[in-house]
């Protein structure tokens, strides 16, 4: 399983790559809210001060789940640039439009 925080880190990296790849492009798209819906397994460490962790649950083709408690989470992220507080933009290639 993968931690929910890792999913968000990977999403951030993908958005950053799209932003930097489109810096010099003419056609731009403002990034709006991003909705994620995941099934998570919730675990709690047994040690003193143990924390609760959210893991993205993997369900095999037969629909079997492990012994972990699972919940569906749906949340919306609104990306903002740390430097300006504005919504980021990604760009396409204006010369390669569909005809």
C-alpha cells in the first residue's frame, strides 16, 4: 500500500512538471480544483504516542480486502503557487491544435 501523503506528493510533482514544461507556451490553462476519491486503509501504531496513518488500499480483481479497516475519502484540493498565492497555469502548444 502507499501512504496518502505520497499520493499528494506525486500529484504535486506532476503538476509542477506540467507548469514548468509550459512556461514558454502560448496556450495556457488555469488549474482548477482537483478532486480525489480514494479508498484508504486506516492503521494505528500500537506504541505510546502512535499515530494514525492513511494508506491507499489496493483491492485485487476478486474484490478481497485485507484485515484493515477501509473508508472511502473524497476531497478537493485547490492548487496555489507559494510565491504568488495564485492558481497555477499549465500550457499547451498553440501550433498543434486539432483541426
